[in-house]
C-alpha cells in the first residue's frame, strides 16, 4: 500500500499518525484467522484508517474505515479504486459521539475493530517542543493524556467483539497507564500478541520503544494488572518474557522527587527523576544542581542509586522491548556486589564481576 507522504514531521508527531507497513497487516490477519472461525459474520472497522492499509483484509461481511484526515481518506479512496468490493470510508472524528450508529453499525452487528490508532502522550518530554495543545472534540469519558488510550476507550464504547490493534506496550505494563484504560480492561482480555519495535515507523528516531500488536476479546471478566504481570509476551525476534520474571528498582528506591519525605540534611547526593529504561537512556543520573526533578538520596539508599547509574552504563545491552520497563534488578545478587556497584559508579569503570552480573540478570535478553 501507499506510504504516508502528506504529513510533515511536526504534523505526524502532533497527530500521532504513523502509517502501517504491509507485514504488520499480515500479522493482524493471521491473529484474527487463528482465533475467529468465521470472519464473514463480522463487520471490520478501522476508526483511524489513514490510507486504508488494514482495510485490504478480506473475508468480512463489510469493511468500514474512518478518519479525521480528509487528505488521507482521499488517498485511501484512490488505493481502492480498482477493488471489486470497496470499503465504506467515512470522514469523521472517531472520538466524538463515539456510538455505533455513527459508523453505520446496528446494535446487533458483530464487530471487529482493527488498526493502528494514533498515540501521542502530551505529558511526555520526548519531542515535546513539536507537540501542540490544539485538540479536536473528544467525548468526556474518552479523554486521556494520550490519544491512543482515548481510542482504546472508544473501542469499548462501540462494544467490539474483538479488537486487534497496535499500541505502545507501556499501556499495559505501566500500571498507571493500565488503570487509565478504565472500562476497556473491565470488558476485554488480551488473548494474543506480538511485540515489534517503533523503529519500523520512525527508523531515524533518537530511541525506539516496544509496540504491541494486541488481540483482545470482549468478555465479562476483563483483566487486572496481575494478569498482565503473568502474561507471556512474545517479540517478533522470537524472544519471550513476562514481568513476573524480574524484580524492579521501584520496590527499593524513590523514582520521583521526595523532598517532602527526605530532609535535605539527610541527603548525601541528588539524583534525577526516573521513569523507565528509555528515559534513563536520555536523562542524567547523579546531579549537582537542584531542580524540580531532584530526588534526595539518603545514605542508606546511595548504593542503589549507584546501581541505577551503572545500569545506564550497561544500557546498550538492554533490548528495545524492555524500554518501557522499570530498571531491572536482582536484589540478592546486588547486595553481594554492593561495594562493587558503588566503585563502578564513582570510577565509571565496569569490573568483570559487574558485567557478569548483567549477563546473568538479562540471560537470553542480553544484547552484545
């Protein structure tokens, strides 16, 4: 299908519009075929269809595409001009008045939603200078800091039977993001997935993060965060992991400014705010000048912050699919090497025993 050309860099970031390669469409098609016996009973909807790549999927009762971008829809119509059965294409804001009738759906229609909805965390500092605060109308119950989360909420409002979409893995593995999905996680369960790198959309980016191609099924039980922590995630490279395989640094230290709880007289150092592994790639660790992102480091926690500093020194060995995870740690092995981590942080020299620790921590995930 046609590659996106009508948006410049700023428009692409503001709209969160990154168009979908054909091999991703094929993965989605395979997932649906593996889990749904007769897709001909279902209407297929892509409510942020762009150029219509996902609407090339065959074997459905009806295919419907919607987008707020007129120019994208114009290209989509051009792409389907030679098709015998063309999809219905609608110019609309899918996050405003998100109801079935808006998409020519009845209350009884069996519905599969597919696609690559926009995502754009307005609170993220990454390329924030390119993100504006202009927004189109969004239903109040769908509003979220990230437009991708708004789309997932809208899929619940449309009561899709199945949903197979791309979104940042962070929506699931970061507990605060997971809970912000609200009713979506009450009514849907993740039944299949594969993780790919954001590099396929923006190969020249300053850093890559994991994107999940996720298949959800509507049910009465939904899923909780414990389900996610025990879910086995597979990557397109053939690796697999679950969050419960690891321990994380947040259990042991403060990740965010703690001045209200730690007296300045107790601090032996200052550290920059921690978010996740990808943020650590870009951010400082120990700092000398105080700012709004400052963490006070008490003496009894100093070695743990040295550990984070050393983790940053080893970060090239961390695979992209852990990018939105918290900093990983094997606490017992860390305790045995505590003085070595302090020495490595202060000298900026990695000893063989430190390097061996990380090889064992990451195991099959260690990248040379």
